[in-house]
C-alpha cells in the first residue's frame, strides 16, 4: 500500500492523502474545485468548480502516470442535485463516451469550503489500461 501526496499537498498539511495505491488500484480522495495549492474555490459557480475539480483530478492522475481512461468509478456529491445537467456538461467532456466510469451521485448538504461539487475517483493503475485519453 502506498500513500501519495504531491509536494504541494504535503505543504498544505491536509488531513488526508491525495491518493492511496493498493495493488493495481489508485483511490483518489474527494476533489474540489479549489485553486491548486490554496484552500479557496475558483470563482464562477458550479461549471467553473466542476472544470477545476476535473483539472485537479487530472493532475493527480498525471502525477501517477495515468489519464482519465484509467478511471473506472466516480462518486459525485452535488450541493444541489437539481443542477445535475450543468454538472454533466463539464464532467462528460473529460471522458471518452465509450469509456464512461461507473458512477454514483447524490445531493449533499454541506461540502468542504462551501463547494458546489466534490468528486472521488478510483483508477486502474495496472499495465493493461487500454486507450490513451486524458
């Protein structure tokens, strides 16, 4: 088992690891649409936060030699589940439509930093990932 934190995450002294690798699976902690290295959300509302959340996920994947094609499961928490369509506009653009991860989603009453979205992912980190995406 390997606990993974970038130098920026270590400097921020977060109370969790960015990711944990167990065998061929990389488990990413829930990510927010925060400005990298800061405890503040990007301005611009749900779509901007979702875009930044996906960029933050991409950064952790890339640091571990992976792309979005390796992601096989996501859990999505939305502060307002009625904004599902807005969220999906950004989320779906990050994945190959033929390789969409399994997903659970729910409305949450209160996310860290007052975020509108949080996404947790699992990615396959073995040698047989297929596809190049990202």
